[in-house]
């Protein structure tokens, strides 16, 4: 017999039911439906999907053990787009100015690098390169245990001048950059009230440390940073996770299409071996033909095709 257990909203592990080993796909799908119905009572859709993920993993183990032949199809519940809060540039500045002196550097680094709280807690001085202006995120702390970052991959995050200056004057009490007075790693509980005090002094709404990460990403997108770069800075495993910030740049697609309407936005310069500098019109114009000092000619098409006897070399493209 197999015990099917779930963790309730109160954190207590309960046995939902005791079932015999599943013999076929239909029985597995029926069990999934019954457990889904029981879990749906009083739980958010995201929580239900989390339970279904545990169920699917259990079924995968059952396949490995030879209890069932294959994993039945599990239908995930559709989730609405995740909502998030973030600080504007002015609000972030107010928060930094209101921070306790001992927490000033940590709040700056959180706002200017987008590191997760667990990554901040596990950050060591050996991971900070002030000469190169970067931090290397190799570890993260979760429930007091240090492991790999959330996606399991190391990443580099450049430091802004403000973050680098704050780290240069931060006292070094031990291995960790942000630590207790005795050099021990901070706990999540220890980081709660310093942030709340800074929020109260700056007359800002109640937010958590993860909102500072959202603020970092949101401010980058609003200033025109490519989403792919934001994804790499945040350490997202997929671009879909970063797309939640795409709505913050409503004019990006409009401006991209307007590039097609630009005329004379660039001029091609061509330098011959005799030192003569030729100036061409828009390369996308209708195939202009320009003489090369009597030594040949160059035909400009959508891709630059030319025939000439001179050893001309392209110089550069520049604004008109």
C-alpha cells in the first residue's frame, strides 16, 4: 500500500488516503483527479500546482521502481500573471538615505544588483571584485543552509558606482560581506526590522527584500535595458520569468517599428587607397552607383555588392 500525504496550510503533514499500487494509467488519472478535488478546497491555484508537482515527482519515482509503466498526464491549473511591487528611482533613493548605518551598504547592494536575499546573506568577500566592479553569485542561503543559487548556476553581476563605493567602506568582520557583529552569517529574521525601520523613516509602504530585486529589474527595463540582459543579471532560468517586466516598457515595440520609417539615418563612408573619402547615401536606397575616382565603381544594394579595380576599404558608418 502507498500513503498519499500532503502538507496543509497549517504546515502539518497529513495522509490524504492509503491506496494500493497503481496498476494502469486510468487508475493513476482517477487518483490524480480525486486528490486534486481534495486539495482544491481552500487552497490557492499556485499551491495546488505545487502539490501536483509533488504528485508528479512521486509518480516518476513509482515508474523508476516499476510500480507503474508510465507517468499519467497531469493538467496544471492556469495561473494569472504574477503581480509585483517595485520602488521608483526616487523611492529607492529615499529608502537608501533612510537606512541604518549598519544596513546602508546591504540595502544599496540589494537595490543596485537585484540579488536575492539568500544570495546577499551568503555573499563572501572573495566573491566581490572591486577592481573589476563586479560580484560573482556562487552561493545562496536557505533556512540557514548554504547551497547553490536558485537556478543552480553561477552568475556575474556588475556593480554600479554607488554599490562599489558602499562596499569599499563596508567593515570586514569575517568571511561574509553582510554578517553579524561576530562575523557569523545573518539570518532572515535579523534582516526584517532594519528594512522596516528604513521604510518607516522614508514614509514608504511596507515591502520585503524581494521587492528590492523587483525594483532593480523594473528600473532597468524602464530605462531601456534589453530583457535578455535583465534575465542574465537576475539569474532567471528562462526568459518567460523576465517577461513579467516587459509591460514596463510600453514604447519599446513602437520605437522598434519606427526604425523602419527612418530615412538618411546613416551614411556610409568609403576610403580608397589614394586616401579619397567617399560619402554614400542611405545604403538601403534603390541601388545607387558611385564612381571610384575613375578606377572602378561600387554598386550599393541591400547588401553591398561592388566591382572595382582600386583597393578600396570601408571606413565606417556614421550619422549624417
